[in-house]
C-alpha cells in the first residue's frame, strides 16, 4: 500500500477528532481501511509461507495451514 494512502487514513482520523466526517469521507476512510487490512494480511501470509519449523534432527518443514 502506498504511503500517501496511509497518510490519508491518518488525515481522516485527525479530521474526525475535530469534527464529524461527511458521508463521502466516511466511505473513503472505510475503503482505505479495508485496503490497508488486506495489505497487512497479505504481508503476514507471505511471511508465514516463507517460515519453516526445524525439528531436533535439523529437518525443515513449512508451517502447516489451519483448516
């Protein structure tokens, strides 16, 4: 996610502390937050897919996915 979009989320949060947000601003903030959450989840998923458990014999195996 681009830094400018993260900055916009922060800006909308600052504005909401000063005055109520308009409907358009609320919709924009909700969209940006959803995009940010999706980016964080994708980053975490990628990190976990490249993480391995090493047993006492030195064998590496990927972390199993939960069902």
